[in-house]
C-alpha cells in the first residue's frame, strides 16, 4: 500500500476502509475459515455415516415382531429382540440405582463439606477410575459377584456398569454443584438454615439441570457397553424373569449376531443397533424435558 | 458501662446513653490465617436504632458485621477472639448454635442474592425451614408490603426471583430478611450495586424499619451514613509491624456529633475526604 501524504495521520484516513480482497491478511483469513469448516465436516462425518448406515440397515427391519418376538436361534427365520430390550433396561436400571445416589451424594460431600487436601485426592481417584478399561471392570465384577454367588446374573452386569457410571455421575455432579454461586449458600445460611437444609433445598435444586445431564451421559455410556457384560450378565435367549440369572442385552446381542454367517441374525443385529441408538436418544430427550419443567 | 481502650491512638467509645443495648462486643479481634484483620473492638449497639459503620477499604467493617451473626464461620481459616454479647449471652461460646443465632440476627448482602426460586418461595423458604406454622400467603404479602415491593410483584409471585431488576432484587432480599422478624438486621453495603433511585427507596425503607428492628449498616458512602443512621462508628486501617493492614475502631458516637464535631484526627481527615 502506498501513500504519498505528508503526515502518517492523514495517510491512514485517506485510504479506503472497505474490504480489500487482494491483501494478504484477507486471503489468509479466508483460507483458514474454509479450512476450519472442512475440519468440522471431517469431524462430523463419522457420526453422520454411522448413524446413517445404522438407520438404513436397521430401519428396514422394523416391525412388531422385532419388539415382541423371541430371540432367534441359528437358521431360524423372523424373531425379535424384545427380550434384549427388556434386559438392557433391567441391567442399566440396576446400574443406575447403584451408581446415581452414591455419585450425587459423593459430589455433595466433595463440594460442600470436605477440606481442600482431601478434595484433590478424591477427584484424582475419580479420574483414574473413569479411565479403567471396561473389560477390567467386568473382570472385577466377575470376581466380586459372579464367583461369590456362583452364577452369572443381571445383578453382576449392573454392578459392572455401575462402576463405569460412577465417575461420570460424580464428576458432572461435582462440577454442577461448584457452579452454584457462593452467595446463594450465604443467603440461605443468613436466613438461618442448617447445612443440610441449604444443600438439600437450595444448592441441589439449583444444580439439578446440570446433574441430570450428567447422569444421562452416564446412562448412555452404560447402555452401550459390551465388554463388562460378557462375563457377568452373559446372555440368554429367553425373556428375563429373574435378575439373578443370565440376561440378554442389546449390546451383547449385537456382538453375538454381527459375525455369525446367518443372514437373519445379522439383520437382527442391525436392528438392535438402531434400537440402542434410539434408546439413548429418547433418554436424553426425556431428561431435557424433565429439567425444563421443574420448578422447585 | 463502656470499657476503656488502652491505646492512646483510639478514641474511647462512649456508649450513647438512655438507649438499651442489644449487641455488645468485648475485645473482639478477627484473624484470617493468623493475620490480624480487626483489632480489639469494644462497641455497644443500641436497640431499634440505625448504627452505621464507615471507614476506608480494608478496615474490617464487613468482617465485624459478619461477627454479629457468626457468618464468619463459613470462611475457612477465620478466627474470632473476644466476645460478642447478645442479650448477655456470648455468641461465640461453644454451647451456642450458630443456626439459632442467624434466626434472630438477619443479613442483607452487598450484591442482591435472591434464591433461584420463585419470589413467593424466596420469602417462604425461611419460614419453612424454621417450621413456622403461620399462614404463608399472609407472611409473604406482609413482608413484601413492608419492603415496598408488593405493588410491583403481586401479580407475578410465581416467577423467578432472578427475573427482577437489581433494585427489586435487593428489596426482595430485605423482605426475605425481615420476614421472620429477627431482632437485628445486618446490612452490608446494601445499596452499593444499586442505582440512585433504588438507593433512595432502600434508604427510606431503612428509616421505616428501625421502628421494629435494630439495624447495623456498613456503608462506603458517608452521605448515606449521615442521612440514614442515628449512630456512626468510624473505623480505620493501620499497618502492623508485620506489614499487613488491620482495622480498628477510631470513634463511635451519635451521627450528628461524628459528622459535626469529630474528635479524632483520623475521623476529621476521612470525613473531609483526605483519604478513603
């Protein structure tokens, strides 16, 4: 850019303020913007492909028999995954009952009552737990529950999933509680509330939205886990009747049916995948609705 | 009845006579992690009057205020020495339950902090946790009337307290504080985050409230102190040998006398704007 004016000051005001497409600055900016968008597309691509493929292959199987029929054996035609859906719900239900109360209460302790020194170590331990490979968690549940009760069971599977869910629930609840501003706690204390009342009636309700989101994430993660269920809940072909027996689950069904050479079972596996994805989606939507409507 | 300070730096705190005392401090000192913050305060707070605590930043006014309702307990590493007597009972004796103290001595904070609940619940919460059996609707209406907010919110009691403007939020907090009729109301710079018109309303409110409640107000605003209070205590900050600043009580008297005829040099300088 050339300017032939006398002073620096008037040189700047003489030049036009409009976009100048030829400058290096504008070009680099444009290139980087395009690059960022391309990266975004590449990042979303796997999600889109997976979802799209599952919907196409699995959606074509959808009919009433899918949900009500018995799990088909090799070479059997038709059948459904009804038992596996119920099984997944039961096992994830057990896991939720085991992990969510403990996770939230532990988070309450961490953010409201503990001293600085302990907090660091507990948070560190939680992070380590969340990184433990899921198959090892399954082994642990095997050693603790299956060996001692002498059988594979839904409870063992729920126990393993609970260990996987616990760190997620704890961490998100902890962060949600820390986000509640300190002034609100002081206000409650100033009105003459005990610690217990402040936490239960002011702090927790205020953090509930974020806590529910966290638990939904945990539930979604748990419902898709396969490795921990392999030698805890095992598998069965029948409608679940007893939580102390092996139980079918959607994730194990997909594992078993995806690689066998029987086409019917492969199709069922695709359908089961889609159902799993939909289950997670419905859980998320329900929990969002629940928090929007809540008035305490 | 007032006890003497030994140091010749500090003016004696003459208790203004003919009024009963509701709160009294004896050699009250506050430390944050072993660093002195407030030194040896002797004060008597008269009943059903407005007492203002004024002074430059860092002189311990808010710290002193929080001693009266044991809110300093919530601050890690804060240590209180000396006595705070409320109706002749030392609030810091180990037998005293701080929760009970706070039900008799309420507080309004500098930044309005309504609960993230509905306006109705903001006021009803205090009554609920204390198991009061009274009619909630009446209690809420009475408190909102008293704090001058009823007309503006009577049609939207179910809306969130956070949806109000700053001045309205602060009046909601005042309504919340007086709902359960505490004997003393502590106010920590209640108008500092409000615009002048809301400030005026709150000051009017304070003057009305003193017919029923004893009010102790911390304020940075000298004019406010002279408008609103009956008694004024001036605090100042000093550097100790260890290099940290701590606060101490310089002078305490009727507002008219403090502003019209201050005795201590520091008071004169502060009031004439030489520092602050």
